[in-house]
C-alpha cells in the first residue's frame, strides 16, 4: 500500500523563483520535495530520525539536509515536523526551549511517549517500507 502523497509542486515554485531552495540545498529542489513527502508519510503516533528520513528519500548520509528541509518548508505544507527526531530518538532542540516543549507536547498528543527528551526505540520507524 502506497502512502498518500500531498502535491507539493505548486509550493516549490515560489521558493525556486526566489532562488532560496537552489542556493541553500545545493541546487536540487527535488531533494527537498522527496524529504517533505517522506515526512508526510510518517504515521501518526510514530516518529523517525533525520537519518531514516534521508535514507527513505534516497539521500543516505544527508540527515542534515532533512533538518534544513524542515526548516525551509512552507507553512502551507503543514508538515508533521514533530515526528522527526535525532539519532537515538532524542529531541534535538535545547532542553527547556520553546521548540523542545512544543515537539514533546505534539508527540505526546499523538500517543508517543517522551521521557527525558527522548522517544523510545519502539516508537521509531525506519521508513524502509516507503
């Protein structure tokens, strides 16, 4: 069964016109779109790592590009950014920061346990099936 993909092309055009995604992502907006598609496919109540998202998008070793793609994503995409965590399930935002609290709140609201800033391994998905 294939995950339902959101059409993203119309949202990429304004970024490309501004040159923002090409300059910052090494000139490949298709990489950003691939990452956004994978993030949209992470099931509710699950989380994945930056590295797993990059691998599933066909970009092994590009975990930092996943972080960049989430940072520059248009708000209109409504990406479930909170489902992406660092290696080992760690929330990467500084402990106690507004962003850290917001990510933990959103994960818990979906039934994902967060203990000491980490998501348990059982809640992580490798996304290999996507």
